[in-house]
């Protein structure tokens, strides 16, 4: 494990959770909310955690909450807001809908924090994961430029950066599963098929 903790953990929790029908970050799983599972995975690796959300209810988790600086513009705007408020060059971004995320996966991103890459993202199978990734603070300016040009797709933004993609082994792919729908939640609680 890399002991350099000059890293900010940024949790994106500003989504509307339309497919789930209720706030994903607050869903219960194994005695904790999704958000608490993610905080627990990040905490040993970072020196500060920011939760990007306009909802004051997240203040109860004891971490710093910051508002979205650009409203209703999706995860790219959440990334911009998190990087804007971050005081560190290296930042680990995690969306609020991956309750199985584990410290060992996040450590892979941290191990790349002295690399020349602006973005280091994970890939599971053929799916890249820009919402479980390490971003340099300097990506903030490019984020804002993309948003101002009307681009809201996070993957399109990442594809334009100096990006490295780390393939995750099949044995731990399940830890990256996004829980977006009630069906996903039911499968999560039933243990998936792994």
C-alpha cells in the first residue's frame, strides 16, 4: 500500500437516482448505507473526503459536503465541483452506487499516483469506469471547458485526457458493480452470482 496520503477522496452523490426511485447513497446494505461503505473503503487511503451533493442530509456523515457548482449537468459537473474544492493534486473519485468497493481496488489507483497520467480509471471486462478513478487536480480546467462547450459525457471527457486504464481481474469484478435499479438492489442483497 502506498502510504502517501496527500490524496482527496471525492464521492459523487448528486445524482437524481431516477432508475432506483430513491436516493442510492442512503440505501441500506449489510448494516450500513452505500455511502458509509464507500467512506470506509476510502478513509484509510486519503487525508480528506468530499461528498459532492446539494443535499444537506449528507452532512450527518461527518465528512465535508460541497454543492454542485454547475447544477443538473451530470457526473462531469460533479467531478468538476469535487476537483474545484480539493486541496490535493491527486484525487480518487467514486460514485455513490458501488457499495462493494474495496480498499484493495482503490489501492491500485493510489499506486499510480506518481505516474504521468492525468486520469487512471478501472476497466471491468469491456466496460471502463471513469467513476472509479484517480484524477489530477489540473483536470478541473478541462472539465469546465467541456461543460461550457455543452459536453456532459464523462467518458467523452476522459477519452480526451492523458488516461491510463487498469484492467480488473474477474475475481474482483463484482466489487465494481453499479447498483442503479431495484433489480440491481435485489441481486445485490441476494449475493449476485459470483
